[in-house]
C-alpha cells in the first residue's frame, strides 16, 4: 500500500500536467490571431495640441490712422495780417491857454558888453509848455551854462542860436531859462543898443519842440523884451582934479 501511493501521486501529477497542456492548446485554437501591428502606447503618445483660438476670439487691432499728408506738410499759407497799430497823436495846442507869466519888458545893459542876462522869469501852468525864444540879432544860452546843451531828451533845441525852443512842465522850462540866474544873451553884431527878443509860451498836450506849435498860442502869452543901454558916454574928457590936503 505504501508503494502504490507515490505512483498514484506521480500519475495524478502527470495527468494534471497533461490536462493543463491540453487546455492551453484548446485556448490557443479558440483565440483569433492578434494583428502583429502593435498600437502605439498611449503613455508615449504626444499630447494633442489645444485648439488654437478662432479668429472671432482674437481681438482685431484697430487700424492705426494713416498719417495725413496735410499734417506732415508745413502750412505755408500766410498768417493773419497784423492790423497796423494806431499812430501816435502828435502834440497839439490846448484850448485852455491859461498860463501865469511874469517877464520884464526891458533890460538895461552896459553898452560896451558883449553878453548880458535877462531878468529871471516866472511861469506857472498845469499843462506842459513850449517856450519859443527868438530874436533877429541875439543868440541865447539856455540849459547847460556856457555850453551847447546835449538835448538827450529833446527838451531843448537851438541852444546858442537865435531861435531856442524849450518844452516840459512849467517848472522844467523855468529852470532851463533861468539856469544862469537868467537867460544869457549874446549880441550877434555890435552892441546891444536897440535890440530885442521875443518869448512865446504855448500850453500843449504833451512835451514837444515842434516849431509849428510856436504860433498856435494866444497873443496874451507872448512877451517882447527890449534891450536898452545905460546912458554912459564913452568920450574922454580932461579936467582938473583937486586933491584934498
């Protein structure tokens, strides 16, 4: 009995092994052949690209404004013509010629003198004045003493001539006329006998030495000064002189 047991196990093992191979063979016959083409491994497949955005999703840039030919070309048309500035109104004689004037009517001088001084004058006016001084046979020194006035501001013209014009306020005019404690006069020829000078004062809108304004005043503002000589004889006379003891 003990000798049969191993053989039974061996027979059973052989039978089992045979049955396994038979079953394996039957399974092979029943299963169809698999195509030899191996499908690509999903794990190695490249990722499918994400769908590109459609034209509707992509914002279309607005077309940039094309540069205008007018913008690039400089405007060569002439600009607006400036209107001419109004011309300055020239000085004119005022209707109100009220001027306070104090001037002597005569001056006595040494007949041997070559120059003399007019008694200082006095003027008073609220407006600008023009003083016109003239003579046919005298010359005048006004403003800067003993020199031709530079006249930088054109307030005095004709210095050292026989026709002088002085303008400005009444105080300024008086100062220039009386610069040497009175207007200095020179005889153009001979002595001062029978010579004269004329003052004409005109109230004007603004300082001006325009010669045309000299005749636009009123007669009551004109003055004539006569030059007379002292009655001094130039003859030599001999006589006895008694000296006191």
